[in-house]
C-alpha cells in the first residue's frame, strides 16, 4: 500500500466524526469503516443475502436493508450472534477499506475505525494511529444528548469498547476534544502538517 495510512479511533461520543471532517477539509481522503458497513447493510447491500440466510428474513426491513433494532435484539438474545454477524461483515469491510486506501489520491488517508484497538488487523495496516480523547463523563453527556439514551445505556456501550487507557496506549497522536471547535482545528492543523511530512518521507510514497 503506497499511501500513508493514519488510523483514527476514539470511544463513543469522543468526537471522531468532527475530527474526521476537519481532516477532510484539509483534503485528506476519509475511509470510514462505519460508512462501509452501512453501505453493505443498506437496501440491496452486498451482505444482505448472507445475513438473511444466516439469521432469517426478520433481520431485513421492508426496504431490504438491515433492521438494526431486530439485529441488536438477536445479538443480545444469542451469545453467538455477534460473532456470526461480524464473521460475515468484517472481512468485506476490511477488503473494501484496503481497496479504497490503495485507490486514494491524497498524500495521506484517514482510516476511521471506531473499534481499531479491538480489531487486531487494522493496527498493522496503519502507519500511525490518532486517538480522539475526552473525559468519560463528557462522552456520557454527549451521547445522552445526541441519542436520548440513559447514562446506564451509554455506560454499557462504553463497557463493550476498549477503555480510554487502552486507546491512549496504542495512539501515536492524541486529539483532545474537551474544549471548543477552535481548539480542535489547531490540533488537526498541526497533525495535518506532520502527516504531510511523514507521508513524503515514507518509502514508495505516492505523493
């Protein structure tokens, strides 16, 4: 892979999407594994026939897309369901993200992987890892406001993810998102300059 790959991660409510958008404003190509998952499970998505075959027609809605509520209930009710779902979905997400990284025409690529720490294979593919970080109390507050969930529901989501300290341990760079947008912009601007330099120094760089 000739492009310089920057893996972007962060816990729920940390502000990953905002940071990713700021990098896109710098003309970095963004490859978002969550977005790829939504493409694959949308109406007529590439994995829908396999999901229906594995879990039955109830996991598809009237439009032929994944019924996320039904799938979530299935995962909670059946301890093997998550692994079966991931076994169908993750290899294709990985394959598509590799292809898009290779095809990207920018000095560096932002590969956004919410579960980068938990998904072993992605770490090896990244030249550098940037984690978006904020206090856990702020994560809870943001997700409650955004999704209308209770504090306990948000904590349950966070408990299923890597811990804050685990993310920080693998990160080469950290964007601290506990202030305003101006603060984020300053941090992203500095990282953008760094990544341009590192990308130019990478052997066989495409830029």
